[in-house]
């Protein structure tokens, strides 16, 4: 969603409905069969269906075995990183992410570091039990129009290797500098808005800069290799594989050689439609498919005055993740939130 210049933070804040949905409102999820009925359908096929051959190896990674887990034994639980993207894009997004992090629904937050909304609210992340990282941006013109370009054009330029290396490195350094100046420490991890961090030129520049800046105290980086896609619509499977084919596999290999840790694979790719019921259905499928070390990306936000489909779906994600059925589903499916991979 393009970032608009909303002026002062005060004016922006007035457009956000800061009130978290009351428990009585959250009960509507259960009464409307969004959680209970859909979850019962999925629980019947929870761990058995993910043992199929699709899980024997993922995108060139080492083979793994999927095991049934006793949810009562946390030591046996599969670790999953739940990462909220786009902190700093708007006040509604910031407040939604902060609310979820306070309730323990997230384990990582990825930040657009050159916005006034980031500078205003980022210090509040330091008190929360989450990894906080840089969400590298090269496509949103509202942040730095001198280097931003539409994603298709950026992909073409990186594959033709026609980007200015000096300007590319300067922009990466600028976003890392902004993070450190605001939060007072290095990022715990780095990823990319619209997965730009794994594109040619950008991935080599990023890995080199991280090695030079942080030495042996390296942040981890996000791998966008698709995880298990069982039970998902064909279009979402195709989108996940396209993301992987654009550079995720090469980036994961280069990161490994450079000594950078990554998550195992990525969950959460969809078309940003479907409302609450659609997101519950997808979330339960992603949780069923999750293996140890996977990362589930999400894009939650409080409701805002922005009247567009992206804002409405962000709020749907928030409503689902804010519901008490989400941590209950993690427990029943033998999963636990984790930070660093």
C-alpha cells in the first residue's frame, strides 16, 4: 500500500481508532464459526497430512522429518517466528503491532526506519519481548523517492545489474543508521519490503554491509523460500514459488556461506483479501504446515479512516491475531513462538 504524506503525527493519530476491540466483539469470531468450526475441520488433519512427501525437502534445503508433537510438552514444540511487517508505515499499523506484541502474539517486528511514524513510536518496541529488525525499502516512494521505483522495474534493474552500487549501498546504510539512531542498538534481523532484500545486487550489497558493520555480532536475515504449501489455493502456491524463484534460494545459500542465520522458510503469502473468516482459514492452514524454524509474516493494523481494501484486510489480520483462539491454536498444534532462528 503506498505511503501517503499525512502531515504531523497528531493529525495522523486522529484518524486511528485506538480502542482495541472489546471482548464482547471478539466473541463474534467464535459465534460466526470463524474459529471454532474452521479449527475443528483443520484439527482433524493437523499433523498427519504434513508428513507427505512435499515435506521431505524444501527448495534445496536439507531434508527434514515432520513429527507429531505433544502440545503439552513445550520442549518438543515446533518453533515459529511470527513477524509483523511495516511498522512505521502509519500510526494505525504501529498501534496494532504494539498491541499484539504486548499480548505476546508476535515474536518479531520489521520496521520501515525512515518515516516519522517509526521515529515517533519505535522506542516503545524496546520494552517488548520481540526481535526488532529493518524492513529494507526500495519500492515505497513516500519514504525516499530519489531511490524508490515500482517493484517490476526494480526487479528488471537488479536482474540486469544496472543499479548504481554506490547509491544502493548508501540507501542500505541510511536505513540501518536510522534504526540504530532511534533504538540505540543494532537490528536483531534484516528483511525486505516486498522481499527486495533477496534480489540480485541488493542481496550481495546487503550481506557485505552486514558483515562489515557487525562483524561476529551479526543479525539474522529472513529467508523467503516457500514452506509447505499443502491445502492452499493454487494462486497462493504460485505466488509463494514466484517469490522464491526471484532470489530467495540464492540469498539463503549466500547468507549461509557468510555466517548469517536465517529462518527455515516463509509462510503467510496470500492476496490480502478474504476478511476475518478468510484469514482464519489461511492461518490455520499455515499453522498446520509450519515446521520448526519457519517464519509466518503478517501485516496487522488497527482500524483507520483509510477506506481501502488493504487497510481493511490489515485490520482483519489484527482482529484474528488479537483473539484468544490464536495462542490456543498454537498450543494445540504443537507450536511455540520464538525469536532468533
